[in-house]
């Protein structure tokens, strides 16, 4: 019998390639293992001659793949091991396999399909095998997908989290039940309670491909309470329902409807806050475009990112529906400097909100939809819009009004004025990060940084746009500089900083000194 490595075959069959071999080929064709697995997936033992012939055939194919594209057509995609999950759910995630026209493309598509199936979070393992097609159809291949469904469909987690923007901690827990109906569906319930008396209870549902949709479908009902009495003299309660209509790599479209209620238990609210107390209906559509090419969200050393969020509220005929427009943009760029892993990060963000409808120029914008700056969180991590300024406390700058009465600082810990937020906000920052020349710090990712930031906001609604001027807006910019030590982890970024306030305005809550912050990506 002729050696298959020496005799060319015009229509060679495709040797069986499994997930491990696919990874090797995608990884710059690493060296083949010396040990050969002597049993196939069906459990039938191979003879030594068959094993040697198969390896020779595979080695010949690998050489052809390095030299030129190898034409191939996917004849069938076979799914095994899914006792509960519907076939079409799996097939929808691996459509990319059928589009491949060469073996090289098929190997890359297999890697993408494996990732998509793992991302469903309903399988313990996924194995993809590329096998020969029917003998009567030369140049074809079958792709066999073997999945192992999760043995434990119920998962839960509990932990404590720090909300730097609110300077509070919360206890949060969640419980998930996976693949109840076999459609890749995930049902979850969550509960969170904060030290600032904020709380949220939610129930959600996730479907990877609902009725042939190209993107997942999500829905969530929630009941939440947020307390801003210390900063703005109101407490917000909401009962809402949200639908994730589009969720892809770059685009997201969410519709939310919620019944909100603003109350003031302290009876101390300023005039602007008191006028907005009571019930309102929120019916809003939010579109987000996000493009993030940074190499890390916690310590980016190269790359860039951009996010744009557009929101329109008032999509219901009820007279109590809040009608508003809101737009935010955020641009980041990281430049490596070539020494001590140093990198310069800089970013600029801005946002504007405004009511719409009859008499919109003279109407006030809704306080929860306005912009609030401060919180002493890291602008490096807070991608999404203007919010963070080093050294300024939560809701610690911008338009403010006196309260009706003053509560003793020692007894209540509150302030004399309410910060009511702005209709337009702009922030900018620059951050130079670098490794320390000590190996112990480098091995643990601990590094230093120096930074500077600036920002401002102003009111435009209720005809206040007539008083707005660019030079005055720039003149009242707040700014700060500082340096510190950063300890990044897989979950958050911890900073110990010394911050010096360069410029602030009357009634701003900001001071120079040492601060410890915890920021998530």
C-alpha cells in the first residue's frame, strides 16, 4: 500500500481534529504531541497501523495548510450530549461554522463557536471535532459538537461591594437557575442592601436567541430605593420593568418603564427639590454604542475606547410621563511610553440633558436625570460619561441651593445646601502610570501614578440657558492634581492617593489630603 504522505490525493479526506488540536493550529502550529490517543470518541480501539496512518495524514494536511488555503465545505453540524438543550439553540451559536470555505477558516470558526457556547453558561464543557464528510462527497467535512450540560443548574453568590460614588458598602446576593426549558434560558433573582439604606430586589430572565433573533433578549423587573438625603434631600423609590432589545458587541438598546416616587422624610429640601417631589412615570428608550480597544479596563497601557449613550424619555401618553432627552459621550486613549511599563491615559467626557414637549424651555429638568460630579472614584475606570473628579466628594460640586433649615453636623451628618445637579457637564483627566523598580511590586501589579483632572457643570433648563456663557463656564472649572499607589485586582482597582485641590468654588465639598478609593471597571 502506498504511503499517503507520498501519494497526492486530489480530494483528500479530512482527518479528525479535536478541540485540543484546533487550539494548537490556531496557536501558530505548535509541535505535535508524541503521545497519540488510541481510542476514538465512539470508544472503538484503533490498531497501531491505523494510528500511524492517521498521524501521517494529519501531518501532511498540516503542511498543506501552512503552504496554502485548503478548500473544504461543511456538510453537516452534528450536536451530541444535549439531553435538555434544544438543537436549534446550539446551532444558532455556531452558524459561523457553515460559512467557512477553507480548512483554515473552519479552524478559526471552531474557536469562535466554542467561545459562543461556553458564553451561554449552561455547559460544563464543550468539545468540537472536525471529521471527514461522507465518502461519496469528497472535499467535505462534518463538525461534531459534544457538550456536557451543567450538572448543577442552580448557582448562587453573595458578597460585599463598595460603591465609591456613594461612599457606601452593600451586601449583595444572587441566585440563578439555568436552562429550565432547554432554550438556554437563565432566570435569576438578586437582593442588595446598602449601609446607606439603599436596597434593590430584582428578578430577571435571559434568552440567547429568542424566536430566531440575532441578539439575546433580556427582561428584568425590579424594586429599588436610593437615598440621597445627605446630599440632595430626597429619597427615590422605583418599581420598574426593563427589556434588552438589542445586545451585541458594539450596540445595546434597552427600553425601561418605571413608576418613580421622590420623597423628603427630613422636610428640609430646597425649593427646587420640593417642586419635584411626588410620583412620575418613566418610559424611556436608551441606545448605547461602545467601542473599547484598550488592553485592560483597570490599567490600560495602550488602546482607545469610545462610548455614546442616547436616551429619550416620554414614550407613553400619560401626562405624568417624564419627557427628556439625554446624551453622553466618553473618549479615552492610552499611549505606552516604553519604559517601566509607563503609559499616559487621558480622556474627555461630556453630557447634556433637556426636557422636551410643550413649554420645554421654561420647564425644569428631572433631578434624577441630571448630572452629578464627584465621589472620588477613578476616572480611569469610570467609562460611560461625566461623573468622576479626584478629591471632590459625592455630589460635592455644581449648582446648589440652601435648605429650609440646617441640621447639626454632629447629630445628622448632613449639609446646609442641596446639590441639585446640572443639565450640562464636562470632565477631563490625564493619568501617568508606571511600574515601581522593585520586583515584588511588579510581580503583584502594584504600580504608581500621577494624575490631574478638571470638570464643571451648569444648568440650562427653566430658561437658564440664556445666562450660560462659554467663558464663564471655563472660568469656574474645578481642578485637582495628585499622586498615589494603585493595587489592581481581577475585580476592582484600589488606590491610595494624595490629592491637592487646585480650584474649587464656593460651597463645593472638596479638600486636599489622603484618600483611599475602590473602583470597578
